[in-house]
C-alpha cells in the first residue's frame, strides 16, 4: 500500500515539499552571504564575533573532509577492480 501522506504515492517527497526545501535553502544561503559580507540589515548580525560563530558552525559542512581525498591513514586512495571472464 503506497504512503498516502507523501503526495507522490511512492513514499517519496512531493514536488511541493522539494520546492519549499529549495526555497528555504536559497533564502538561507542569501541570508548567510549578507551576514558574511557585512551587509545584513540587522547590524547585530554583521558583528565580527557573530561572523566567526557562523563560520565555525559551517566549517564542518562546507570544507572537504580529509578522508574524502585520502585513505584512512592519510595515504593515497587506491582502487582495484578484479574482472574474470568465463571459466
């Protein structure tokens, strides 16, 4: 039986939910850029200490993690593929 609350009938998010989420992300990014550029209408949000707090909070999400570019112990990532054909 399909999920009746999703709007798609397949258990996923409805188009309206995705559209709303996209608008929210866009609005949040616009607000963050105003704060980081020191151009936010609310002067308290343009404070240097507040900017530092925002940057510290975002750092873990926006900077690549070390293990995304190197192996677990810092060594280069190595990929191997084993292919066998027939017997």
